[in-house]
């Protein structure tokens, strides 16, 4: 049985072509690709790549200036934060939430719209494996090219489960029996009709938006469409901690708001979503509003 795509690059001694992440004494990271005969240069001296080729991961190398660097393969969260960017990347904290809350499983059939720089695509591909399917749609060809290069660089080759299409999902989506749809775009509500037709009953729609106005419109659009259950929305924040002896405190910086996530599940055909029993706060909707948030006609 052959190894999954990219697995061989994640274990064993360092090889030519591997990505290496060096950590200096101050905790700063430097990432490069191993090449025979090359040298890594810093303002604290240099060392030859050949010194790491064949060495075990977790080795320590010293520059000509006698500065020690810890050598490890970059984790996927490290890689996506340092890779070339066309558009902004989906942060690891949000990618992890997508994988968990959208229930991405091995072999899943997933559609993604808004590839950006390929960050979330890499996370999705690693989760679904070679037996899954990821069809990604990106409107901008320049972003698609950068994303393709980043993903193939991470896995070391084209991923067999990935198809990348330049164009609008709502106009070109022809896939059916899709398990999960991930939307990372400015107007995800424009894709609801196409997504609803492609998703299997019980399938999950997950949308990533940046602003509260986008979030509100997407939630209301899902409710109005009538083929999904009540959407759930949230955001995540990450705060590291400084631990040094008895000095245990939060770091001065944290990763705060990056975006909102919301999920909703596809109902069976012909089923109407149950009415919401909670009433919206007074003034949440205008007096002339009669949409799904309205309490008119309900007891």
C-alpha cells in the first residue's frame, strides 16, 4: 500500500527538496528548501545545507558565527503563514475550526469557493486524503496560480484529490452528491442556490466572512432560502501564555478577530425548516420587515 500524498515528506531524515524551519535563540523562524551545495546565510554567519541533508529532524546546526539553530520541518500552520500570498490566508485557528465544525472526514467530497493563497485547500486536502475529492473555485487566475504553487510545494507534487477551476462557483458548479461546501468569498449568499442543489441531505455548508454585515446577510439569506436548518455563527480568538517559572501570564499580543464562521445543514428535499421559537430582540428588525426573523403570524 502506497503512502498518502505528502506523507513521505513529513518523516525520516532531512532530504533534498524538504522544507526546513530554523528557530534561532530568540524564537524567530526562517524557512528554506534544502539543496545540495547551497548554504543558508544570516547576519550571524552561514552553514551548508549538506550539513542537514541526511540528519534527523530536531537537529541543531551552528553557523560560522557560532549561533545555534534548531532545525525542524515546518508544521502546516507554520507553512501557510510563511508561504507566498496572493490573497490573505485563512489563519490556522480558523482552518482548524472549519475542519472540526464542518466535520471534514477522510474520503469526503468537498467543494470550496475562494481559494485565495491555498491555505485552507492544503488543510482540506490533508483531511480528506487521496480518496476524497476537493473541487476548488477561484475567480482570479493570479490567485489560483499562487494557490496551486503553494499547495503543490507543500505536498511535493500535485494532489490527486484536487481540482482547481478558475471561475465563479454559482455559474460553473456541476458537481453533485457533495458532502461539504466551504465558502470564503465576499458575497457567499450568491451561491446558495447552486450549493443547495449540489449538497446531499445532511451535508454541511460552512461560510467564512470578515464583517458583521456579511454575516448578517448570509444568515438571513440561508433562512430565506428554506433548504437549510438554522445556521450557527461564531468567531474564535487565540491567546498564548508566557510561562517562565512563577511568571505565568497571558502574552501581550493575541490573535483576535480574523473572521466569522457559520455552518448550516442541508435539509431533505421538500422539507420545511422548523419555525424558530425564540423572538428577536425588539428593534432587531424594521417595522416593515416580514422575512424569517419576523414574529408576525406566530404565537
